[in-house]
C-alpha cells in the first residue's frame, strides 16, 4: 500500500548508493504491485469545484502507529480539508474523540486556516448527529450550539455514502497510508511534530 515516492525515500535512506528517480522506481515496482493488488472497479460522478472558502469536509480516522517492530499505539485523528483549495489540517490524540475533543479540533483548524468556512460536511458520527430519519437530522446539542456560535452550517451526508465527501475520505487514506504506515514514531507528540 505504500506510495512509490515514500518507498523510494525509504530505500534511498537504507541504500544511499541508489540514484534512480521516482519514475524509474515506479516502473520497476509496477509489475510487483500488479501481482499483489486487489482490483476494484468504481464509478464516479464528475467533481464540481466549490467556491473558495465555502466548504470544508471533515472526517475521523484511527490507526495503529508503530513505535518499533514490537510496539504500537493507537492514534485517533480528525482531518479537515477545504473543498476548493484542498488545504488540509490534521489533529491527533491517543484516545477516541468525544464531543469536547471534536469541538477543540475544530477550533485548532479555524486557527490554522485563519478563518471559518460557511459549510462543514460530516458523515453521521454521534459527535455531530444523534439521529437522522428521512433526511431529518437531530444534532448533538453541544455540537449544534458550537456551530451556531461560530456561524457555520453543518451538512450531514446520507448514511453509507462516503462519495459525498470524497475529498476528505481520500485525505484520511493519505494520512493512514502515506504518512503513518511504514514509519516509526516515539509517541503522539512525535506524530504531531512530523505531520
């Protein structure tokens, strides 16, 4: 699953005498990848770019981070990505997110981005939505008060529809597979420092 760029970086670190470029390395590993890759056919709708500053997509993730070959710890994270610019912010912690943690992650993202978008898109996590039936949404009261205070509109995706927030879904996979996977970290602070 590791990307060719990251794999080449790791190979060069181990074998500095290798001087090949990414394209050459990618061509070299292409038949190896083909041998082990699961092929899935997916159909996509065209992506319509948003207006700058209009929408941020938000999603949570978790990953077992390696400290060494024998020790791991679980990292929980929230990814924020602007739909138009694809500017990204990720925050990490060592325990599952509760509503207050999720709100604090938003405040960190607002500070990082230097502002607040008009709309934030979420899946049906209990941190945002208590229940949804026939597209009628009952919000988590504490989170809804937070959204009203900071004047942004939370938009909830339909259940089991990850494509409606595909940009952040892809960003979560990037954090897992191209940042956390295949690396060693001392602790959660090391993860934060290197991200």
